[in-house]
C-alpha cells in the first residue's frame, strides 16, 4: 500500500510539472521590452583637428654669403619690413660705390659733349643769321639802285643769289643744332655708357639690399635655423614665419559624414593639455574635393572669440560639432529596429494580445544608438527587443529601464570612437 501511495505521488508531480510547462509555453518566453519616451535628441560629430595659420612662409637668402647678425628668436613677433637676418655686406658696398663713381663719370662726359657741340652749333647759327640779315639788306639796297638806274639787273640777280645762299646756311646751322640736341655719334655713345652705368648702380643697390632678410608681413617666428657666422646659400629656408591673421582649425573628416556638415555649425573645442579651458568655434568652410588616399575631406573652423593664449601652431585639439538637434522627440533605441532600415522606414516588434507583431514606423533623426520616431508609435508604447523572435510568436514582455542617451538595452555600449585614418567619429548625446 505504501508503495502504491508513492507511485501515485510521483505521477501527480509529473502531471503538475507538465501542466506548468504547458502553461508557460502557452504564455511564451520573457522578452526584454523598452518604452518609447520623449526626450531631447542631439547628434554630434567628434574628431581631431590641428591649429593652423592662414599662411606660413619660409625666409631664405638669394645670395651666397656669411651671416653677420640674426636679430630674432623663435616665438618673436615681427612687423613687416623688420630685418631678421643681416649678411656681411662690405664687398657689395664697395661694388655699389664703384658703380656710382662710374655713373658719375659717364654723366660728366655726356654733359661735356653736349656743351661743346651746342656752343659750336650756336655760333654757326648766329653767323648764318647775320649773313642772311646782311644779304637781305644788300638786296634791298641793290633793288633801289636798280630802280634808280644806277645798277644793272645783273647785279640784282647777284644780290638775290647771295640771299638764297645765306638762307641755306641758316637752315644748315639750325639742322646742326637740332642734331646736336638729339644725338650726335659721340653724344649717343656717351648716353649709352651713362645708361649702362646707371643699370650697374641699380643692380649693385639691389644686391646690397639682398643682404638684409626682412619680414614680408606681420608674423611670428616659428623656426630659426640660422646662426651668425654661418655660410648660407640660395634655396634654403633660414626662418619659418606664421603670417599674422585669424587663427583657424583644420580637420580631416571621414567623407561618410559629409552630408551632416555645413558652414556655420557651432563646435566645442578642447585641448588635451588644457581640458578645463573649452572654447567655441564654427564651421568656416568645407573643401570642394576629397582626399582620395584617406577618404577624408578638409574642414576649416573659425574661432568665435579671441584665440586662447595657450594655442600653438600645429597643436592637436578635439572638436565636437553639433550637426542636428531635436528639443523633444519620441526616442527609440536603434537595437529595437529589425532588419535593414530603408530610407526613413523601419520595422519594430510590439506585443499585441500576447504575441509579437510587426509594426511599420517612420523614422527621423538617428544617432549611434537612438532614433527619432515620427509616426507609427506613441509615447508609452512598449517595443520588444531581441533578434530571435518572429512575428506571431507568443511572448511575455519584461520591461527594462532605458534612459535616452545611454547605451540601448540588448546592445553593446557605443561611445566615442575614432573614424579611422580620417580622424573622425560619430557620437551622440541625448537628454542634454
């Protein structure tokens, strides 16, 4: 009898377990679910940038010579025209003095030739004028005497020929004066010698001026690679200058994020060495071409205020650009979407009458771990998580807490990551 009761007890236990299992199978397994909630949604891009100046120039010598003085140090601020490096110039100064003396000699020779030629021509002209005047007077007297019958007509013809000869002499003297004024042979040679001497003087002055290396514009000295006594040659940069101008930041951003960037967007900037001193900037320009080697595009930023004193050329900074913002949006974890998202349409699983059911939703702004729901859900709706479920399966919802801006339940936490060679990363922040 005792054994019979034991057998009946075991059978009852098996039946109870079967009933329990059946009940569970009818209700379905527990599945994580999240509640659609309303929260601010912000999408940002974060990447590295460097400090750049508008222009950087190298200053070098155009002569081969020895350095006499270096008048600036690294970091010095210089003004346009300031002498930065002075080369030895004694030999070039002597060459300039010689050229000036040759010019003066050529000028004196030309002056002498012009003066003597002009004097002779003036005398010949005065004599021709006087001869013509006397011939005219003689012609007038002969005409009167012929009219009175004292001279024959032949004498009148003679007087007229004398006037013609005197007039020709006058024209010849005037032509000689004009020729002397324009260019005689000796004068022309003297003029050529003077022009040659003047050109030599200008060349000597230019070579002497090249011994002083001056700042092409207001700038700051970045690199000094020259010392007094050093022999320098053309083609080698002795100083590197950062020309004065607005400080800019330059970043290489992965081309995948090009559609999210546009000029004027605000950015927050921080240097690793000065993490507590954040400052703001804005997107200034986006390069029209992509670097084919790195798949990156150059983005320039302008500072919103005066550049902090700790900034240095080529310093590396972290830049975060806000590319989109929703002050209030229905937010859903990306992990809740099933399958590929086509455009702005997606699919989620919701619990209806104890079973998982597909639901089409229209999507808006997306970040790495969250998405804005524009249509298809309302605040407070429960959306199922997990990829093993299928539409029509019996399930039970197990609500899990999820805060907008935190990693989505059922997905690995996604933080700020680097975007490969381009130095870009896509990050998001919600609930700020």
